């Protein structure tokens, strides 16, 4: 059995997303009879008035072009929506469930589940050394100081494993995290992830990508690790590297594998690394926020995502729609089932959504402190999901049978406190609905 010696760790009751346990609040809302009744409709703003007001506030004040939220319960065949807006600031075309968004790191759970699928089929092992798939990673060097001289290294004391790559514990770097000579090495070698714009952005590394995923992976193998494997959680290119692992293990190009094994079976017909020219009218604009002003980083009509990527990014390369991603979430919520169709094994999903962080990893001071990480996403108290660099966010909550996502397009994603405000709005809506239920029950 590929999942040998697996013991799921106890899951923390901490928040799934930075800023609070908003998914837990959403889960409570889904259990309310009043909320479920309204969920028979597509637009459920009436059940979430404070959430709807939040979306209206951000859009009407021009802070974002759109703020669109989707909710689904169990295996309902469509998501329900709150909020809206337009594809572009001052535009007229309204966003809906078929609008296209750059999902960036929300690509990671898809890549992670693709790996779990191959583990389940015996083509990979969760604790298999990476060098058995990619021999160039056999004898890795590790920086003595992750911010220090690139030549000051020691040998890795253990091999990188698939588990470590899934959980950002392999010791790899990232252009958005690394510093000093390690960052320089990543830029010089074209070790890039998701794309942002056709145009250079001041202060943001804009390396020439390596010519293909195979070369990208080979070059990465020549760069020292920032940390010893299985010692520290550090956000990294590890999920991008898993794209190359998928190619070698499956014998298929990475994106072709995703299309054949996920997108086509799930009916995700609006999810791509390259947006077809015929579909660019559905693509949102992406904005940078500078001094409170929205500046177009990547207009939909001339997006970099209309070009094929040199390196398909498993960590941040996909464009998708709310409707499509909800189908992926629905499959996860069904433990591999979408309606009556099985796309993944139940075991593969259950393990993939569990806390897979190696026991030797010190989470102190990391984003994951007090939390868990599964196959490409956070895993906390029965919830699993991840967010994207342009403000998108998605997760499933198994305790309540809820799937939920937030859709908008601006960078950097922490410019606004939308996620914290979202938590407060959900709490207010839940409180109001409980009060209404109590009033009906007591006759007050």
C-alpha cells in the first residue's frame, strides 16, 4: 500500500486563514435552518447581510473592482453567491461564477491532490526520497546561514521527500521569501512561480524564466537549500517542483495530467495556465494597490495569462472561475466524489487534507505555528484550503459540509483587512440568525 505507516496528527482548532476562524463561522451558518433555507437560491445575500454590506463597501468605495463570495453545502450542484462588482474598475461587465481570476497559490491544493492521486496509485510514496524520481536532488547542500553567502554550505543530513515538498518543509527557497545571495541565485536561474504582468514592477524580481519545467527543476537542484530538510516550515517553490515530479511519475506533461485527471472529470472547463484568446472577455483585471490607488498590473484584455508560460507553475500558475473551483472543492468535500462520479480515492483525499508536517519540523515563528499543513494547503480541525496572492481564498469544512471561496483581484493581498472584516461580518450574521431562530422558538 502506498500510504504505509500513516498516522494522521491531531488537528489544531486554530484558524484556517490568517485573521481568525472565519471558516468555522461559515460552518456554523451552514447548520442554521434559516441559512439552509436561503441556500436554495443562488444569491444568498439575504442570509449574509453583513457579508453583503462588506462586499458592497469595498466595491462602492473603489478599493476593489469586485468582491465575490461563493458558498456551497455538501454535494449541491451549484454554489451560492454574495457580492459582485465588475471585471475592471469603471467597467460595466459584471463578475459572476464564470468570470476568470488569477488564483495563484490556490493552484497548490490542486497540485497537492494530483500528487496524492499518484501516491494512491503506487507511482510515488509519501516518504519516498525525491532523488528516486529526480536524481539531481540526491546530494543537496544546505546554507549555513539562509541569508548568507551562497558558497558557505554543509551537506544535507537527510534526503528531501515527497511529504516535505507537499508541506514546505524541504528547505527550499522562494523569490517572495528568500533574501541575499540565495534570492540572487533563484533570479539568475529563472526559478520563477506564478506570473504577474507583462511589464516590470519596481521592487519585484522579474527574472527570465528557465526554458521549461525540466530545466527549471535541474537548475533548482544546483542551488543550496535554505534549511536542512524536515527541520523548518518555510514557504517555498516545493509545490512548483512537484509539477516536475508529476511529469516523471505519470509520463505526462504537467498541465496535461491536470486536465486529464482533474479538469475534464470535474467539468472544470474554465481552468487553464493559458487563457484562450476567445475567453479573455471573462478575465478580470488585476490591480496593484499603491497609496490607496488601484494601478492596473495585468489588464484582462492584454494579460500575461494570454501567453503560454515557459514554466507551468504548480504553485501559482492557474487561472480559474468561481464555478470551476467550487467543483474542485465539492470533490474534496465528497472525499473524492463529485456527485456520483469518483475522481480520487477516499483514502487519497483523507490523507491529503490531514496534517502531514514531519514531526521533526519546528513550526515556531512560522505561518503554521499551532496549525497543520496537508497536500498543498492548511489543515486545521477538519478544514482544508489555501489563498492566493491576488486576494482569492478557498476552503472546505468537513465538520459542517461547507465549501466557500472569496474572489477579488488586487496585490499585495494584505493591503486590506478584508479577511479580518469578513470574519466579523460572518459573526454578526450568525448572531442575528441565531437570535431570529431563538425568537421564533420562544415566541418573543
